[in-house]
C-alpha cells in the first residue's frame, strides 16, 4: 500500500452515544480516527483495524480498540486496507528497504499536515475573503428558512421588544469599527428552540420569545446577546460553515468560483441551524460576551444565572443546551474569568 488511505464515514464515539462525521486515516503501521475538524480522536495500530465481513450492500463497520464504532459506505477504500490486499503490497515494500519506509512515513506525515494545517488555513482565508454582501445573503436566506420552518411571528409587546433592542444596541455600539457588521435584532416565536438566540454571519441576530419571557432580568439578556455577538464578531459561524465544506469546495470558493457552490450553501439554509460550535469557540464567545456586557454596564455574572436556570427551562432537543452545552467546567471557567478580570 502506498501512502495513506482515507476512509470517510461516521463514528459512534465510545462512552458517548454521539454520532460524528469523521475519517479513518490508515497508514502501513498506524491508523487514526479524525473528526470533521481534522482533530485526532484516536490513534491505534493498523493491525487492530478489522472491518466486519461485508453484508450485501450494507455499510462496512469496524470496532476500534477503544470501543468506538466506525461505519462507512466507502467500500472501495475498505477493500484497499483489507489484510488480503495489503499483504502483497507490504512484502513488496519490505524488499525495497528502509528508503521506501521513509517515503511512506513522509506521505503519512504529509496527509496529516494537510488535515491539521492546510484546512484551517484555507478556512481562515475563505472567511477573510468573504464579502459583506455574501454574509448578508446568508443571513437573509437563513431568516427565510427559519420563517418557513420553525418560526412564528413574535408575540412580545412592542414595548418589551424596544427594551431588548436597546440592550442590543448598547452592546453593538461598543464594538470597534473594524468589527462592525450590519447588526440587526429579529424577534421570533420559536417554540421548538426554547429560550435561545442565534447569531448569523452577517450580523443578524434572532432571539426567541421564550428567552425574553423566561428571563425578565435584562442582565441575562445582555449576557446572552453579548455571547452571541462574540460568535458573530469572531466569525465562528462562517468558520464552522466553511469547515463543513471540504477542501475542494474551499479552493473553488477562494478562487472566486462561487456560482453553483454558493447556491448549494444557500439552498441548505438549514446548515446554519445545525451549527454546534467547538468548545474553544464557546469559551471565546463567553469571554467576549462577559467583557462586552460588563462594559455596557450590565452584570456579567448573569451568564451564570442563565446557564444555571436553563436546564429546567430548556426541555427541547434543539434548544440552546444542544448547541451550547453548559458543563460545570464551563461555569467554573466563567467564574474564574470574572474573578481575574
Ligand atoms: Zn455559543
């Protein structure tokens, strides 16, 4: 076998019932499970990778050494790494001696390097090159998608809406010029999302009626809006969107060939809804929001109140809790940040 075989698929992580998109990278001695962000979740010996026998046209499955279940529809790639096919190639490789081994090691390293460094660099470049107009189009399409699927018109009184708008504005006016987007706040009744707020890449923010009615304390509203503004200003949404596109689409996007690709992204308005930010993004948005709401004169510790109150209020699977998991560690990190700032 030459270099590394990549098998795209899905993994049910061990000790969690979570299903993630990922890929197995199989080299001649070692194999690794990477998640969709290119992070290594597990490394193990190539000899420990055994796929179940093929059953008709069903997906191929392998149980990894830590109990993670990996499945893929890429039967060709699986065939490439099966022992029988491998045996001949490996013994050939051995007759070529150590030099070929180094070539193989180098190709494995090369593929890892692309996963680890090239993809984030391309994502960063694509974010930097995204024109304001494209952000606004993504916002408008996502709002239309929400209105066609999950949202009802708001039932909040005009007075309460204007109070919340004032909070929003008191936060956005503090943002430096270069962080400025086309900020706008949209009220929607979205029973399916519980108390929630959604930040779109162009600066449109959607806030659910439940958030405003469940939390009458303006400090809490400011804390949540500040957190969401952190996601916008730091481009977490676009980053997440581009990460999900893959290298080929990114290269085309950066090269300016956005026609059909753009259409695909926009038709998939739902993609915005499925954003689940990385822990690093959540921590960063927490800290951004704490600083911002503090500067605007609100009590930043209200973010803790929000997280502590949420589990009772948030029964829905698609609610805030599903995209913003609030662990004890997260609350401790917020307390620590408040103490040291
Ligand atoms: Zn968040």
